[in-house]
């Protein structure tokens, strides 16, 4: 089944290549290490494949007409994909909303959450797409109208 996406075919190729880097890192290391180890290994894998990326990229958060410095994202790949590396018991809706906030403030279209603290990375993987209704110029974050899609079939409720 093909997932409906606002990305071009070329962009989807980059997303798939980034995901494959994460799967390679997880297959090689397995779970149990600190987030910084997986971020470094993922950076090495991206570099090995000739993919451009920025690590611990500083971003400015948009608040009305101001830009507030001080936020960083784990990785931005090919100036297209935000990658949020986690080593937590489970990915929750809060983590998806965190990436969605990063997408809104950067204007990038897609984010990947990779939780390496799982037996299989697919269990801790989330794809978050910024829909046009929730882009920096649309949607209403107060009501939640125009929320991003995670394309994984997960609902937004936090699991306890």
C-alpha cells in the first residue's frame, strides 16, 4: 500500500535513504546505548552514503513577529528532513507534536522520529509530515485543525 504524501518522488527517495541509515545503525548496534551514540552512528552512516546533514542544528522558534534562539534539532538531512533521535521506553504523541513544532518553525516538510530503545527500530519509528493546513501559514494550532499526519496509523493520545 502506497502512503499518500505531499513530497515529490525525489524527496521520498531521500526520506527512504535516511530511514535505511537508521535501520542499518539499529541492526548494527541494537538497543541499549545513549542517544548521543546513535546520533553519532547515524551521522557516520549518512556521511558514508554521501548524504548532506547538519547535526545539533540551532533553530529560531517563531513567536508572533519575533524569532527566539535556543532550540536545537538532532539532525537535518538534505535540508529536507528533521530527524529526532530518541532512546526512550516508547514514542508518545508528545514526541510527535515536538517534531511537528520543529517542522512548523523551520518550514521543512517531514520529520522522522527514530527511537533506538526497541527490539526492532520499526517499533520506535514515526514519520511526521507537515500538512499544508498546518504549515507556517495555515491551520490553527490552538484548535488542532490542520494537524500533521504521522502516516503510521498511530493516534495522538498519550499512552500511560
